């Protein structure tokens, strides 16, 4: 393999590695939408059923994990993951914006959706990106679309602990595979 081809291979590997580390800054919570309903859903079971009824969402039956009540600044602890140490929430004084984080390691669950309720029947739904179903790795911003404050933040998930490799790991493995192919090709020509 001549020096020019070696430089091209090194450049390709550098691009793949830089993409791998740049893509790891992707959003953890993906906004599904803002919804104004005819009335409040009432309880986490009805909220889970409502999410499951949205076309294209929730392949599995959702489990209510926990709920943060912004009025009391306290956790409901009536869900499948009662220990509030798995979740954290911070809602600003205006209760319109805030942030959440989670680490479900050892809980037996994966996080699928985060639902905000504000006002009488206004809901904001977020889906969790596949590389963050176990842990958020930091704080993720949340916001509703109305002036009424967020009354509670509810977390829904599914049983399981399988972790999907994040995109950075995947791209890094592809880069290493390309480097290996280049190395083998170089050895064959030599």
C-alpha cells in the first residue's frame, strides 16, 4: 500500500471517529407533541393507555414507573420504580420549563416516555431516544406549550435492561473495522 492510500485510509478513519464522538451529543428526549384534551386523563393508568393509543407509538404495554408532583415538589412513589433515586426532576419557579434525569440501572426497567401535564388538560409528550433508555447521562430540558405551570411529570417504561449501543460506539466500531480491512489489504499486497 503506497503512502497516498495510507493517508486516505487515515483520513477516512479520522472522519468516522469524529462523527462517532460528535453524534453522542444527540437529544435524549424527543418531543412527540403537545396535546389539549377534552378533560384530564385522571391517573397514570389512563395516561399510559392514552400514550399506547397514539398511532405509531408504544409497541409494548407501558408501565407507570413514577411521578413527580411539582406542587408538592415530591415523588408519588406509587409506580413500579418507587425509589425516587432512579429519577430526578427540577421545575423552575414559573413551572413552565424544567429538566429531568434518570438512571434506571438495576431497576429492571427501561424508560420509554416522559409526560408533562399542565393546566386542566394540556399534555406534552416526550419519547426517550434508544441510546438513553437506561440512563440519561445528564439533565434533559422539558417544557410545556401553555402558560399554565407543569403540575406533574410522569415517567413510563417497559420491563427490560437491554442497552442499545449508542451511536458513538457503533461508529467507532465501524471505523475500527475499516482500519482492519485496510491493514489486511496492505499485508496482502506486501
